[in-house]
């Protein structure tokens, strides 16, 4: 079952790591491995959400998502999007950006490094909004209850996430500008760029979130209409509505994929500026996310490890902070990569302990019931 589900991912991993060694040596191997783990850890909640929706779709639409959807996710967002970022930030055409990345790495490195404050501000704000909206939502299952309970109460304040994100952006831009002026003003003009890029990241998140909300509401409306049609004994309407619901499910999944791929793509710039290593690492990670989605659907084990989604979002929050800090200070790539892995591992172990505790409690309850029955029989 595992080999059947993850077979293509294993194959892509082997080919990708070999290509990384041939391209960048063992250092390239390490970078690609870290990027793959980062992509998987950041996108685990994406796989969980995808699986929850995908299991409602018929076999045809599942195949569409797992073929066309994967092509869009891997080649569109993981390969094309980084080129677009470089092209926009460096103010050049996409073909010129690709040629520069492949044939003049030193100059490409200079351009990307020069544009890093804008890239980090855009990505940091996007990731920060994902994290804030998660921790301010009141959830039935809480991982770090001592922290999540008071935050859920604060989350009842409208637009609190946006306000906090804007305050963080203003403080970051002001600090960056002050530091630049104190050290000769070489980057003073980029403080405005940081501010604009951060606002662009915030707007991007709000647009993606708005579209996702629209498609989700559309799905709920279609499902309600289908249930009403079935209760009234109709025959033609439910089939049509089911098709519409499946189509909007597919669109909704693609919007979700795009939104979650932003964190991996943007976060990759905190690991490496090499577009080839970036594409290899993110491509491998995207394949595992696809396989994990299929595995969760087929096994029906979405609720087994309930804290993993929490751990993934805390990893997103940590990465957002790291990106904002790297606007002014350098942070080693290994630290950036390991933070997400450690948070995911911690949440996984917490989930395992929770499952064991529940199983033990259930066992005690059953034992108590059996003793009661024996006592009653006597």
C-alpha cells in the first residue's frame, strides 16, 4: 500500500537527489534535502485539507486533481513562480531571468540578494497571516492549550490578524530604515520597498483567502441544494448539482494549493537563491504532499494525529518571523530548515502520546464496565 501510494515520490526523490549531487555536489544534496523536508512539513496541513475534500469527490475528479492538479502545483507554482519573483524583483523579463540564473549565477545571486528585503517582506507577511488566522481561531482540539485558549478569545476581535500583521510590517520597515541610515544609508531607499512588498503580501493573502471562502461557500450551497433535491424525489437536478459541486471543489483545491505553495516557494529563498536547487527541492516535496493526500484518503486516518496541523502552522509562523528578521540580519539556512522539522516532530509525538492516553482511558473504562457486569451477575 505504501509503495503503491508513494512509489512515484520515491522515484522522483532518487532522481532529484542524484541531480542535486551532479549539479551542486554534496552541498547541493543537503540543500535539496532540507527544501524537500521544509516543503513537506509546511504543506502537511495542505494535504490534510485536500484529503478531507478529495474524499467527497468521485473517481473522475480525484484523477483530475491528482494529474492536472499536480502538474499545476509542481511545474506552475514550484518552477514558474520563483522565476516570476526574480523577474519582478530584478525588473527583467522571465526569459532573461532564467538565462541569468543558469548562466551567470554570480550576477543572479547579487540581484536576488539585493531584492531579498522585498522578497522576505512579501513572503513574511503572507506566512504571518496564515499563522495568525490559525491561532486566533477557536478550535475544539488544542495542542498548546495554555497559549491557544487566550489567543482564541482575542481572535473574536474583528481584523485583529490584519492589524497585528501591519504593526509588524511597520516596525520592520522602520527598523530597517533606521539601521540603514545609521550605517551610511546604503539601503535607506529600500525601506519603502519593504513596506510596499509587505502590503502586497498581505493583499495577496486576502485575495486568496477571499477566493477560497467564495468557493467553500459555493460548495456548501450546492450540497444543500442537492440534499433538498434528493428529499423532494428529483432525478435530474441532483446529478447536475453534483457535477457543479465537484467542479467548484476542484477550483477550491487549486486555490488552496496555490496559497499553500506560496509559503514553500517564498520560504525556499530563506534556504537558497539557486533556482535549480529550489526547483528540485520543492518538486520533491510537492510529490510527497500529493502522495500523502492520496494515502490519507485511502486509509481514512485524517484524525489519527490531531496535532500535526497545529505543528505545521507553528512552523509557518516561525518561518514568517525568520523571513522578517532576515531583512536585516543573516540567519543560517540549517536553522531555518530545522525549525519546521522540530515543530512537526514535536506535534507528532504529542499526537502519539494523546492517542496512547485515550486508548488507556478507554481500556480502563471497559475494565470498569466488565467488573460492574460481573458484580451485578453475582
